[in-house]
């Protein structure tokens, strides 16, 4: 009997590429499926690059070690050895694999629940493109019999290189006098962050470490996490609270009141601190990015890091300092830049640490909230309905495109008219009072997301809450 074709194994698996990597149920990540993705990825990379090694790391999900074992076994079948870095943040893997000019695989489901997982792939020069994804899905490699040998020993090179990347940029007293809380939960970077902040002068308070996986979504922070941040701030008199999602590429940062900054506001401030000239950001990000007047050019893209990265080439034609970010707070550095007289190499993948340090440096001895107050008063909110079939989301959007007034009426917004419709990603409606309602099915999980913009935080939250409540009850 001939060996199966990897593209057919992938097609039959139920696992699909979303906005950032291949995601699916843990039960669908069978060893042969993980092996098929790995062999397809290696085949596609070998068409453009020469390599004999591959880098791999994992997050803290209970299913990640087994998935990594299958990926490593498949790589070895292809004659490719694996540099295994254990549990580290996704950007830490990217920093080292790009420096080594190697492809890489990160086993992570990011923020989605622990019954799901994923694979994120890196070329030697950064994240794979949508074209690479299509090539992986159509790869004609075959899968021989798989022998699982367990995980190799862990190398600490990537973790050390990631911390060194930022310790080299700033003086050792950058955070002197600051009390920084670190909400560790199950973040892949939880064993790195305390040392990093302490070496920059902060007094660190480690909080909330969890033995079970915690699916923190930085774009839809739960009420319990918000209340916990405020309680910790009062108890420990924190100047800031730092955390990330599961794989450490999306940040959460609170100000001195325990109030979390929205991800796009955090990154907007970071881009100003780093003197970025041109930005690529998804259509869901706050309009304050343009309104603040700090950037020569802002390109709006579909949601997902591959789309942001794809816009960098165009921006680099006219700008030397290029970056991008997403509403979830992930910051992507699109070009080499100088920071405090030190070269910071481009890192075209989401990173949680750079934007936080850039904002803390910008605040100096002052308060983070004062930086936010200097921005235009445009407020955003977002949330999601979980376990909402994609087909239902698409049907709502199609109905809204055909009958906008009827959709507004069903959402309790009949007194307004739609003055602009943006279908870059989902259905984004600008109303005649300047408010925005944006509906979009998630690319990573069966969820319907709603984003809103208004002139007050309370109103933006109300728009999101009312919209999702109506849809849930329909």
C-alpha cells in the first residue's frame, strides 16, 4: 500500500488556516495530521531555502508536547533535525529562528480554549504568507510510517536571545522606582518576564500563576480579569500590570489605576515612542491612529498578521521606520530601526514585550494614563459570541450588506443611517453620528466578533453589548 499524500491528510483533518496559523480541535491534531503539516511545510520551504535544521517551540497547553513530538518525528523523517526550545513566547522563537536563517514551527493555539490548539509556521525571513499557506495545503509529499521518539532536550538560546534583544535597548534604570505586576497565568513567557523587568530596574510582583491553561484573549478581556487587575493594583500599589495571551505575542498592560489599555491604543503610543513613520493596521483598529497626526502613512488591512506584514513592502518604498499592529496589541516591527543609538532588527511577527517597554519608556517617571489622555477622544470596544457557527455569522453579514437599514433596526439603531460600508474584513458600518459597528466571524474559532467606535468608552461598550445580545437572542 502506498504512503498517503499529506495534502489529503490535511484536507480530511478538519484543521484549517485562520488569521494566524492552522487551528482546530485537539482531537483533530492526530500524530499523522501534525506530521502531514510538518512535511508539507518543509517541502514548501525547501523550494525557496536551503536548510538542514528547523526550530520548534510550544506553549503551555496540555496537548502541545504531544503535537510537538509528532512534528519532530516528521521532520526527522525528512532528514531535518530540530532545535527544540521548549515553552517560550512565539516572538522569542521567531527572533532566534530568523537570526539562524531557519524555518520554524510554534505549537500554540494562542488565546483560544485549551480543547483547541494550532501550528504557526515561520519562513527563515518571517511569518509564512497566504500564498505559502495555499502551497502547504496542496503539497504532494507522502507520509511514511511515523515513529514517535519523545521530545529532545530543551535549548535556552532562544529565551536568552529574546531578553537580550530588549535589555540592549534601554538603560538598566529604565523602570527604577516602578512597581510592575506580572499576571503570569499560563503564558508561554511567564518564566522570562520577571527577570527582564527586574534587570530594567523595576520592583516586580508575580501574580496569578496557574497550573491549568488560561485562555486570555487580549481583544475581549473578561470581567473577572478586569476586576482582578484593579484589585491587584490596590493591594500591591502597582504602577502597571503586564500580561500576555497564551503564547506571549499579544500584550495586556494596565495603567496605574488598574485599567487595561486597549491593544491598539497601547501600540499607537508605542509607535509614537519608537518614532515610526508608516503603519499598517487592520481595519478594526481605532481611528485615533490617523486622527493623532503622528504618522506619515497609515494603511488599513484585513485582520490578521499576514495581511499586516504583506503591507510592509509598499510602506518601505517611502518610509524608513515601518511597523504594524493589531487591535489585540500584537506589535510587528517591519524594518530595522535605531532605538537609543542601538540597532533593533525587524521582527515581522506579533510581539508583546516591545510595545510595553516602549510605552513605559515614553511615560518615564509619569503615569501611563497621562499618555492616553493626550490622544484624540475616540473609544473602541469589542467582544465576541463564542461557539457561534461561522455559517450563521456569514449569513448575518450577507443580510446586512443587502439590507443595512433593516440590520440597524434589528440592532436597535433604527434612528441612524449608514454613511459608509467597509467590507475589507466582515461588515464595518459607519453611522451618521460618527459611530462604528463592525461584525466579523473569527478566523481562528467559531466566534462572532463585534467591534465598535464611539465618542465615549461607555457608549462603545454599550454598542457592542447590545449588538451581541440581540444576535444571541435571535
